[in-house]
């Protein structure tokens, strides 16, 4: 009697998505996890009084910020500038991107009061530019778009002078969830493509390059001239300058106006390895290419993240002090 065929082992490790050999895509020459980073990647640790105050306020309101969840190196600078990024729909994502440090698994519940709590914190913090993002919620019938819309409405009510930027997931490419969010008229619509198309099977398992482009294209069409469209990519996973240039061209063709490009930094040993660290001069070259392609604004640099200096991407008429802050 012949033996049954052996099943290949499948793993949910971020560093080996679906059990695949990521080095066959990234190459064998990757950086070790523990090594001395290039000097241009070093920033002072945050610790100003304003930073500590905002951190305590966010914790007391049981909120989640991407600034903290993603261990962003610019957290101190951005909070001092009056910008912050809030993550709605909980802290558990239904996808498992190889670069992301947000917890993944099966979400357990939704908080219907979350939109009001986020907006209150935006107002109390006196922000002039609030970025709202979320985990992927593929488990929900509307992919979380109802909570998205409610959060924008609450921000308009409680902090009417604050600009609202949304950084959304792809909503599985469906148009109705996207239209529901855009009907609330955010100032900026952002959807990150994250990596060049070749790296999607490794870094963004469960997502598709063409689907993300379609989301951005639809957002530009639905939002019209009043909406600023934005996207972002990382480098450091083995992509070439030519691949980045082609990705920029695809994004520009989809109607994207603002672009961010930053260096991928490996959060833990369970995440994808860094192939190389791009030099600041290489980021300047990418910036020049982007402007040649017609982008209205680009932030490119080793420490740039999607929300880095987000307040500079749109005109700011007010300092962002809402009615709740005025009474505090």
C-alpha cells in the first residue's frame, strides 16, 4: 500500500507568508536583525512634556494610534507639530502583512462609541491635522466603512477646524464602502500601496496591486477636485530604482497627487528582513522623479512615514483648536 502524499507545511509567520521561501524573492543577501543601523536612521527618543501629556490622554481614552502601534520614529516630532494618527476599528487586523507590527488575528468586537471618543481626543489635543486609519476588517459586512463615516462626522462636529485625512484599507475593492467614506468629505484620501508590485506576494499577502490602484482611481473620481489623493511606498525589500519609477508612474496615472516614500525597518525577527538601507541621496533621486511625473507634493526620506508632515500636504487655515479644547 502506497503512502499518502505529504502535505506541505503552511505557516502564518510574517517572515514566511504561506510557508513560502521569501529569500527566493528578496535574495539571499539580507541584513541581520541585530546590527548597527546607518547614522541617518537615528533620532532622539521622544520625551517632551507635550508628548507625555498626549500619550497619557490617548491611554486614558482607550485609543490606538499608529504612531505607537507601528513604533514610528517621528512620533515626538509629529505630536509636537499638532498632528497625530488614530487607528479605529480596534487593534487586531484580519490580514498579516510581512512588514506590519500591528496585531493580527480574529477581531472580537466593535465599539460603537469609538468615533465620538476619537473626535473628542482630536479636539482635546488641539490638533490641526488628524490622520485616521484602521486595521483591515474583512470580517465585517461593510468592512468597517460605517465606523469610518461616523468618525469623520464626529471630527467635523467636535473639531470643525481640524483637517481630516483618512488612510483606508482597500475594502476588498468594493465601491460602496469607499463611497460611504468619501461621502463625508475628508480633506485627504490616502491608501498606501506599500511596496512595488513584484513584492506583493511576499509583503502584502491578501492584497493586490491592481486592486489598490483601482481604489485610488475611484477615490479621485468620486472625490473630485476638492479631494487630495495620496499614497505611500517603502523601500528596503530589494526593489530597484526602475521598479519604484514605474510604480510612481502607475500611481500618477491613477490620479494620485501626494506621495510618501520611506525606509522599511524590521520591527521584529518574525517580520520580513531588510535587504538594504537606501541612502538619503537615493531618496532625493526618487523625489526628483516623482516631481517630474507631476506629483504636487512628495515626502521622501529614510524616516518618512505615511503621515510624516501630513499637515504640509494641504493648506492649513487654522491652528486646529476645536470647541472642546477651548472649554478644557
